[in-house]
C-alpha cells in the first residue's frame, strides 16, 4: 500500500507556520493576561474588518456563538427557529441551549443548503428566526432567506462555521443577516489550536449584548454585577493570538482550496456528482463532497472501504440527519425530509485542505476512476 493520504493534516498546518505560531503563543503567555485582553480585542477588530462587520465578539466555540446570538436577539423558550437537519448537530444543539425550539427544513439537492420554499412552509406565528447554514463552504441562497425573513419579521442568524471568507454576490458571509456565527475548531478554514468561536454583526448593539452574555451578564463598567443572566464563553488570549497569525492567510488558503477543488472537478469519473456552486457564490470548499448515485454500481460505504484499503481517508458529513439522531428523534416525531434523508446515504467527503498537493488529488481521483464505471 502506498503512503496514507489523510483526510486532513493539522500537524502540517502547524509546521508550516510554526515560527509565527510559537512566537504568538509566547507573546500571549508572557503577557500575564490570559482572558479577554489585548489579543482577543485585536483579533475581534481584525476579524470584524475582514468580514466587513461593525464589531465582533470572540466566544468559546461555534456552538456558543449561535446560542449567544439567539439570546442576544431575545430568542428563547416558546420561540421557534428554522434551520436544516443536514448540518453539524451543533446548529440544533445551540438552538436547544438557548431554550428555543428547532424546526427543521429540507435542503436543495444540488447545493445542500436550505430549501427556502420548504422553510417558508414551516413558518408559524411562533417562528422568530432562521439559521441558514453555509454548508461545506458556500452560502445558502441568502436573497431568498432575507426575503422570507423580512416577510415575517424574523431574525437571520448565519451559521458560518464552515464558510470563513465565503461570499454571496460579493459580500462576505456573516454580515448578510443580523448576526454571523463562526467556529474556529482546528479543522475549519480559519482554525485555532483549540476551541474558539466568534459572532460578527453590522449592529454594534447586538454584539454588545453578546459581550455581556459571554461573561455572566456583566458590563465593563460593572464587573461582578449581572444585569442579565449570562454564561462563561470567552475566547482566550492564546487562541486569539494564534488566530491573528492565521487570519492574514485565510484568503490565500481559500484560493488554494478552490484550486484543488477545481482539479477534482476535472479529474473525477463522470458518474460522481460534483459539488454545485450556487449563483453568486464564492465557495471556499471547507469540504469537497460528492454524491454517489445508484448508477455508480457501488454503495457509498463500499466505495469508502475500497478507498481506505488504498490508504485514502474519506469522511461523511453527515451520516445521520439531526432529526434521526437518537438524542433528537423524539423532538421531531415522524418528520420526513426526503432530500436530506436520500443524500445522507450518498455523500462522501474527499481529502481537501490547503497543504494538499495536486498529486494527492490526482491519486484520489485515479483510485475512484478505477473503482467506478
Ligand atoms: C455547521 C456548523 N455549525 C456549528 C458548528 C459548531 O462549532 P464548534 O465545534 O466550534 O462548537 C460546527 C462545527 O463543528 C459546524 O460545522
């Protein structure tokens, strides 16, 4: 068997930037200030500027970013929030953490993002927000989402955890809706070396509310006094310092992801259904996900095993839709989401990260070519 082709390589990403990352961590460590200090504030300013937002609040994770964004909009018990079932379970966990009720809609079979017509059919008098998920690195159909939200007076909270730097008709995601929520989980397009997250907005007041919520409901003027009920969800200084090293490289690494994705597009056997870039989308390929249709003559799982035998690692994002997860199924009764359920059995994520070589893409594509008709 030839050398393994891993799905991702975080060690290589660290090694490529080791001198700068070590220096940044050292700077934060030597400062003697570890929580909500200069590094976090500087990163918030830099990330807000990158996204074209007015302000940004660093938090502990993408999950917290979403639940604090909901709470900043006063959304909680008794309120319904529409999102997709075909997402990281975190999206739905965040709605539950805020005390609200998730309502799940189906997706578009080509782009894998929210089917806005299906979402529209699920609006009730209790609906307060929509969370479009910019899955795999491309924005949901935001003009339709924003029209629906406007028609019903709903908040739009973007789940940008997989889409740092993606754009929709030229505008970077995170500022299209009311609030944009990011994860800096290490594998993300902008990844920390630990947990982290952020909320951005064009509305400074909403970010101020997130800031209070992330630290027990305190304000800078009144520490130790909780005017509102908050929690502890802060981006620490070391992670912020590391993120400041990586942020200037985000565009270049996104371009590299796009170039590698284009190579897959060229080389994969025709029977595989390639990713579709929606109109006006600048897709940043957090993941390169293909569909294996029945004409492939081989199931997704058999194909995955055959690739693994050749040392080629793949993944499935996600094998079980949220409404079918053991922990959540009882919330959704007999909800049927036909597109979501069909594609869950057909999708396969191929290796893609910015430090991959073109020859790695060739190797994966050749292996698939030999296995498929
Ligand atoms: C679409 C989506 N939403 C939310 C999250 C949650 O982010 P985190 O793992 O930082 O809590 C993730 C990442 O896991 C994600 O992929």
